[in-house]
């Protein structure tokens, strides 16, 4: 990755007042060793996020109302009591972020539980809708009553200086997702996402999590080779179940997708 140019750094130092320069001391080899031997920075995090409205404007607008991100206020998931720790609250907690810059310049960020337990989360929103901005007050409700509760086992981000590629990995499980799609008359209740090897008859927490591995970088479009935001996903494997599918306010049954595998997926994003 391209950082602060050496010439710019030299200009900043040259412009420092004499009083500041007097405090700058040369570092001998032993002092340099003490500095380069440090292990990076760790951040322990507790938070809760609420957003009244998110708006994206093009010619019209896309809005998402009442976004809330926090803890699930429970410690039992998928029948495993205490899998998300011993205390329940509405905050995203039990999160430690370790940040290191490696000898080759790579940035390594590891997101892991502070204690030996998964991180529980709950995400809720109000209506997602398309809205006219021409004064007609026309709108279409896309999604409403969205809720997702689940667990995150880990996450990591690595930015490689040789290739300028950011790799993002995470492991997660959704125990309960529900939402309505008003403009289609569809509702989803009790949706679950787990690892493809998770056996509901003989469940094990070691197989619970679905793995996501993304490579994110500046890459050429498929159509004409111009620049774009490139996202590649080599694989994604999961089991997906829906306890109840509602069509026209009536349940039409349940759905289970076993061993879903999405591979060799590449996406390019750009303006038009």
C-alpha cells in the first residue's frame, strides 16, 4: 500500500521548531529493537448502535428506518446454554480487536472474543422503502420488521502490501431471522444459517459456524477493463432453513437447503 512519502516526511521534520528538534534523540540499535519488538495494539469493545434513518439518494431515495445493532440479551443459542458467555445484555461486547503492522508492512487485524465464548448480536430495523423525490409522495415498502439474532466466532482483516488486497474472513451463525416483504406479500419466520457440516440431530458447537472469505481490492471491470471495486469470494458453504414461509398472510410450509455451496464468485462494483 502507498503511504506517507519519504520526501513529505522529511519536509515535516525540517519544518519542526528548534525547541522540538532539541527533544529528538538518535535511537541506537538496542532502542530500535525495543520498538520493533512491540506486539501491536489491542482494543476491547462494548457498544450499542442506533440509527434513526439511513438515506441513499440517487434520483429517488432508498431509506432504512430505525436501525439497531447490539447484543441479543440472551446466552443460549441453538440449545447450547452459555455459548455466548455468562451474562446477557443489549450491548455488543466480549470483543477484542488486535491490530498489528507486520515486518513486510502488511496490516493484520484480528477480531476475537475477549473471553472464551462467541459474540452474540441482534440487528433490527423498521421499514426499508423506495421513495420518490419529485413531490409525488410515492413509495414502495421493500422490507419491514427485520430481525436477526446470532453469533460471531471470529473475524480477521489482512491488508497485503505486495498485492494491495484486503482479505476479510469471519465465522458466524444466525439462529433466528425474520422479515416481511410487503410489496410481494411474503414473510419469513425462523430463518437459520449454520455451517454446512452442522448436524441438527447430533449438534456440535464446533460445526455451528458458516465461514466467509472475501478478497477486496481495486480491480478491472469485466466489461471494459476500467477501474472498479472488486470483491471475490472463493467459497461459501452453509445450511439454510426457514421454519415458516408466509405468502399472502398464510403459511405455505418450511424450507431447508442442505449443503449450499457458492464458489468462484467475483463481483465488480462501479458507478454508471
